[in-house]
């Protein structure tokens, strides 16, 4: 692991452990619509370092461990950090936009930032094979996972599936997609077809934004 990834993981672990043991700290820095609209914008950023429990923290940090080094290797540390932080804020921004009429809506987790890193890795290497615990014997092409996860997140957001911040996941993925194109435009030339395929569900999300929002 690159040392910057280790530092990000340590910060997430320390911040989350503090939140596990100190409820006032957790409540002060979690993402929540009402306080953010009242001026507490720090929650847009700080919530990305809090987690609900140890499992939530582990899976996010494991995903970061799996995908981060590929992005760093191809783009460098500075661009990786821009993608990580930019995707975190993109996830919070989209969640704020979709849930702006729900003052008590709240969320925590690095998932927006992680999804941005995952999408950057997929765009840089769209034919990468992803293997999961439930499907260890065959891999899913990165671009198939990317499209599928975006569509699932849109459905999950509309149907309010589970206790998951689908809008933050979507925003993070969009952030990773846009920032990777902006910071490394060669990716469009190298993987044009896959970039277009990944762009389709993002365009659909914005086209049907009003239908996905919780009124």
C-alpha cells in the first residue's frame, strides 16, 4: 500500500472509533440535511470519516485498499487525492440535492469517496476483473460492475432500499467519473467505448432526477 492510503485508513479508523465511543461527537459531525442547510457545511466533509460500525468501516477500507494503488500508480498521489476528496464532496452534494426536503435525513461513511476511487480504477482499466466473496470462481468485468452498480443505486434510492446512502454512492461514482476525465483526459481516447457506456446511466440519472428525488 502507498503511504497516503495508509494515512487515509488510519484517519478513518481513528475518527470512526471516536464516533463509536462518543455519541455527541458522532452527532456533531455526521451528514444531516437540517444542520447543513443551517450553515454546518463541515458535515459534508467530516461525515466521510465516520462509520456506523466496525463492519461498515472494514468494507470501506478494504475497498480502498483494493483499488487505490491502481489509481495512484497511473495518476500519481495528487490526482488520487483530488479524486478521493472530490468524490467524497460530490457524494455529499448529491445526497444534499436529493434529500434537501428531509431535514432529518442523515448518513455517514467513506462510501462516496471510495466509489469515486473505484470508478477511477474502472475507467483506467475497464477490463479489470472483479471477484466477490459470493462469486470467487469467475470475475465480473469492471465496466459491467460500474453500470450495474449505478443502476442498482438509482433503484435503491428511489425505493429507499435498506439503510444505505445510495445517493452518496451515486454522487461519489459521478465524482470519480468526471474527475478522472478532467485530470486524465487521455482515458477517453484509450477507453472511449467503455467511458461512453459508463456515462449512460449517469446521464439517465440527471434526466430522471425529479423522479428519483424524495418529494
